C-alpha cells in the first residue's frame, strides 16, 4: 500500500516562498498554498499547487505549515487570528521560515502549544537565486525531535542546514547574519564611492576588492550583478533588510549590549528604506548613499 502523501500548507508565496513551495511539490508533498496576493496564488496554481483563496482552507488538516511572510507579527496573525488555529491539525508542525524576531517566535511557540501545535524557526539565507536552485542555507531552532520531523521538507529546499539551538535561535542567527551582510553592503558601496571620487574606476575597484581582503558577499555577488549593471533587481526589498537589522539591534538592546556599528547600520538602512520606499530593491541603497 502506498504511504499517504504528507500535506503542507505553505503561506506566503512571494519572491522566496513561490520557488520554495515549488520544490516541495517536486519532492512529492501535497501543497496547499495561500497568499494575500491573487497574482501570487495564480502563479502557484499554474505551477501545479493547490491555491486556496482563504488562509483557513490552506491550513485545514495539514501535517506541516510553512510560513514565508514579511515578519513574525504577520506569522502570528496567520496562525492565530480570526480563529484560524481551529484549522490546524492536532500535533501539526509549524515551520516559520520567514526572518522573524526571536522574541515574537518564542511568544508564538508558547501560544501554539496551547493549540496542540509545535513550532520551529527555520529562516533562510541565499536570496531568490538560491531559493530557485534549491541550495538555501537554513538555520533551525527548536526541539530536536521537531527538527528531525522537518528534515524531509528542509532538505528539499536547502543544502546547508544548521541546528542553532532552542526556539528563536534560528531567527536570532538570521538577524545577526543580515546585520553583517547589510553592513557589508554599506561598506562596499561607500568604499566604491570614495574610490570613484578619488578617480578610480568602479569596475576595477570591485575586481581588486574581490582579489583582496575587502572581499565580501556584496562585493562578490551584488556589486557587478545588480549595482554596476544598473538592474537593481536582486529580489530582496530594502524594507526587509531594514527590518532584519532592526531585529538584530533590538536583540542587542534586550541583552544590554551597546553595539555602535550595529546601531549605525540599523539607522542607515531605516533611513534608506524610508526614502527609497520599503518595497524597493535593497541594492538601490547605492543611489541613496550616492545622494548623501
Ligand atoms: P515578498 O514580499 O516577495 O513575499 C512575501 C509574501 O507574503 C507576499 O507575496 C505577500 O503578498 C504575502 N503576504 C503578506 N502578508 C500576508 C498575509 N497576512 N497572509 C498571506 N500572505 C501574506 O518577500 P520575500 O522576499 O519572499 O521574503 C519573505 C521572507 O523571507 C521575509 O521575512 C524576508 O525577510 C525573508 N527573506 C527574504 C530573502 C530574499 O532574498 N528575498 C532572503 C532571505 C529571507
């Protein structure tokens, strides 16, 4: 007898969620998807997914619920508001793959226990390119046995899967990663602006950085590809980057740490996202910095 296919409710079918949900379908899961955007739902349905027009329908009786949403407050709303939790199957495993605040995740885990639902946090790094190529890095926090249960799903979306510790630790790690990444973007762009003002060519500067100790993710996979090319289409919004670094700054505050580099980086991204518009591609911070 064939084993019954495991069902997954996938909520948030945007730049990252859409390719990730596609990999679950390809791996043989039965996936019900929901997104507020009708366009996102149609694209998912055209790819063979079962798109629901109500979140409660997508959640209904699923073995797993994956959320890939802008932030943890929205994740909470999706799972608990409007009695949505009534659709959750007893004992189901919710996997929040969004970049949420660890404190929100820890709170939500407690609320979900009371609804017989388990929660782990499994945020990702690698951007849309690695979401599409099934090679995301995934950092996972939660109970070991719950993480074990999630592995067949995570392994169909990512290649490097790290267990970070208790619930919320994946989200803490993700915010810290994006602080380091966002600081790298600012440092690289400011370095290029300074070099240009001195009379050096931007293309040459990036090439030399990449052959020197200044090499970083921004110099390596963002500068030529999205900034110097003028395309500014990395697929990651400035508002999301600002949110992630704010989460890292709030985490430092909650631990009584004064990190001046982190606070400065958070302030730059906050101002840039506000001026550019939160939905603008984060690489457009190049224009913001150029106009200072
Ligand atoms: P996105 O804006 O492309 O997708 C988010 C989707 O959520 C949208 O389609 C939106 O319509 C939907 N949505 C919003 N509120 C909703 C609700 N209440 N119910 C249902 N759907 C709702 O964003 P994204 O780039 O896919 O990012 C998703 C998450 O992944 C964010 O937390 C982000 O920080 C994180 N992330 C993004 C990247 C990237 O490169 N884009 C990389 C790593 C992590």
